[in-house]
C-alpha cells in the first residue's frame, strides 16, 4: 500500500455554488477520489475489492476549511495513510491551490462485509 498519493484536478463548474466557490460537501467527494486513486496507483482495484464482498466505509470525517477554492482552480490533493491495522485505515488529506492551503481533513475508514460486520483489512492494505 502506498503511504502518500498526490492527485491534481481542476474544479468543475457543477461543483460550485452561486458564488462559483466549491460547495463544502464536494470536498468529501474529492477525498474519496483521492482514496480510490491511491488504491489504483498501488495496484488495488476498489471495484474488485467490493466484488470479494468487502467494502470500505467512512466511520469518521473531520474537515477544516482554510480558504475557498473556485471554479477552474487547479487543485492538488495529497492523501496520506496515517495507519492501517485491524479493520481500520486512517487518512489525512490536504488540498492546495499553488502554495495556498485550502482544506485539511482526517478520516477513519472501516472494512466491512456485505452484512455490515467488521472484517480485517486485506493484507495489501495493511501497514507493513
């Protein structure tokens, strides 16, 4: 598993509010995109993981907004694995526009089966 992944993307118009600023709820989608793309970069398909009957669900999310991102901004999302053990993975996120810090966040993600019962993380997701 990678411990850090950087994804650059441009803010789309539909992600913004009437002032052309990113709606606060869209940051959660950015964080999910960062996690999924981090897995992909590590050679792990989230789609294939779900096909085995395991799912990764958000159990906690803390977000701190520092500045506004706007339509057409080029943003850099850094996703970091803080820990991965047992049934949980903890992530940290930062989003920058150039050198400006826009958002910081932390999440806890749990591994569950289709019935909702906690399951140990697959070995490829564990800290080594």
